[in-house]
C-alpha cells in the first residue's frame, strides 16, 4: 500500500497524482490546528504548509516524517520532531525565483507610487492618479540591500544587478555564500546606504525584531522596505510609525505578526504600503517545483532511503529504532 500521506493543504494536481501513486493520500479539510490534529491520524508522512502543533507529532506513533512544502522550517517544532525520532525534510530553493521576482515587482510598485496612483485613479479620476507620477523613481542604478543570502537572496542579487544595473549590498552570517559583485556589509551600513531593503532571512532568535525603531531610523529618508522573510523580523508598530511620519517612502509586506492579517489592521489604512497574503513564493510554476521536491523526498522514504534534503539527521538513531531499520 505504501506510505500513508496527509497534507495540510491541497497541492498541485500533478503532485497530487504522484503522491496518490505512492500510497493513501488525504488533505486536511482546513489548514488549521484542530483539523490537522484530528484528521492526520494514521499518517506516516505529513506534507507541511501550515503550522504543526506538538501534539500532532506526539500523538502519531506511525509518523515517520514531516516534509515541508518549501524551505522555511518555522512551522515545525524541530526539537519535538527530533526528540520523537521523526524526520524532517524540506524543499530549498524551489521558489527562489518566484520570491525574487516578487521583491522586484514590489520595489517597482513602491518607487512608481503604484498604490497611490491606483487608489486615486479609481476614486478621484485621471488627473489625481497621474499627479503622483512626478514623484515616481526609477529602480535602475539604485542600491539594494539584502538581509539574508540564502537561495532567495542570491537569486535576487543576480536579478537586481544583471537586470537593473543595481548596486547590491548584503548582510549575512554566511560570508561564503556572498556572490561575486555583491558587497557584504554590517547591518547598520546596509540600513544607512540602501535605497531598497529586502528582508530574505529566516526567523530565528537573532532575527526576531531585527528591524526595530532604531533600525528604521537608520534607513535613508524615502527608502523602501520589503519583507518576504517572516513577520516578526519587523517590529510592526515601529514600522507603522516610520511610514506615518513620512520617514520611509513605503513598505511591501508579504508576512505579518498575525496571519491572516486582520481586515482592520492599521497597515491596511496606509497609502504607501503594498500588502500581499503570504504569496511571494507562490505561482503555478513554484507550486509544481515545490511539490516535485516533496514527491522526491517521500519516494525516498517509501523506498527505505533518506531524503536528500533531510534537515535533522540527529533524529536518525531513534527513527531507525522506532521502525526497526538498520543503522
């Protein structure tokens, strides 16, 4: 019969067919903790696109692996999974182009004042919308600062420099990943120098609250901030203050402290903000690539092998003991 597979979300049709060929395949009725907990009973593998509660791991004796449909691991309680002998794999890099394109699109929208143009054209007419054009700015030749130099950061750097002739700075804890032509600088130097700052880093103890009131005050007047990392990397109240004061030219936010973003959130009232519902990495193409990575990982498990993208090898001794596998 193969492995029993449970997904927190519907997946690409081609991926759904491939997973169904491996073994019994089910999808949660809703991507919520209660539904995931009650409906994942009997699953050997869970495909993760929503936060996984500790109870899901602790109450599933047959659970072999959690496979992240994407790269970020903040939806998975890694210590709990490893302590329970549950393997965790992900799909790094599959949506890097997608997210990088989203950053460029967002930057262009902010620099050309698209939110204001679009709103005023619709509500006040042609002259009101067109009046914003004199304040628009070109992206070519500007300085881009990237926080985080993983797959997304590297792809964005290449796209910005080769496509738009931008000078690219980065701040990273992995100096070996800095591409040629990109200058690695301190966070303060990046904040003080860049016209556009893109947050592409993982959410960790070190990055939580990284962009606070002090950091925002260091940014150049009328610079723009783009967050495709995780919401808590930015202190939202401080960002709202910097936008309202006119210090920042705008912000494009794909992630938030609370998701879904409440409809009455103060960010929804600001004219110089682009808001998207955590979709920077989602296109038809990226969904297929991420799904194909998931299928590859689960096929390896079904064949008695390990996924190439295993991220917690320290779970292997207990995993092998649980399922009577050779070391």
